[in-house]
C-alpha cells in the first residue's frame, strides 16, 4: 500500500484551510485518512503551519512520500532536514538522483541555462556609394529651385 503525506482541504468556500494527513495514495483528496498529523492555514498572515514532529518523522521513516507542497511545509518546520540528516543523504535528492542517473548513462550533467553571449559586432565593409554624403531630398529640391 502506497502511503502519502498530503493536504486535506477543510474550511468554507473561498476560505481554505488544510489538514496535513497520512492517507492511502489511492483514496480521494478529502477522503479516508490514516492519521491527521498537522494543520495549515495559508490565508493567515503569516501562514499558520503546525505539524506534529514525532508523527511526521515516524511516517517518513516508514516510507510515506510527502507531496511537493507538504515537503515544503516540512522544510519550513525543519522536519525534512531532520529526516534527511538521519538518512545521511543530501537535502536536494531529486537533483542528486538526476545527476547520478546521467553519470551512469555516460552523459554530462547540464548546468544552469546560460544566456548566449552576443557576438561582437563587426562593421560591414564600406562601399564607395556609402562614402558619398547622403543627399537630403528636401535640400536637393531647394538647390534646384535656387538655380
């Protein structure tokens, strides 16, 4: 059974608040849960986050996978760093995993995208027609009238 730590929406219309819950990955968002381990209210200033540290660490140790949003909340509370330090792996596991996979495949890991450097502008070769002074149309007409 795949277990996820995710958010369950509660609260009124247009006034969301969430519970951080442990649930079977196959159950619906607001459906049956295994255990409620915290609360999250994003509409407060600053956002209210309260997660039971012992329960969250216990479920993470058992293999429960947090969703991206819950992982951010766990990081805010310091729970995710504690879990990662226990495992002895770096905090940014997705990037490390991708780099390792590319190294195994014999590919060079890509760095951050850099903007292409603009090519130095070289002046175009000057022709004889361009060296002559440009004739202003109005000035040419005035000279014609004066004669």
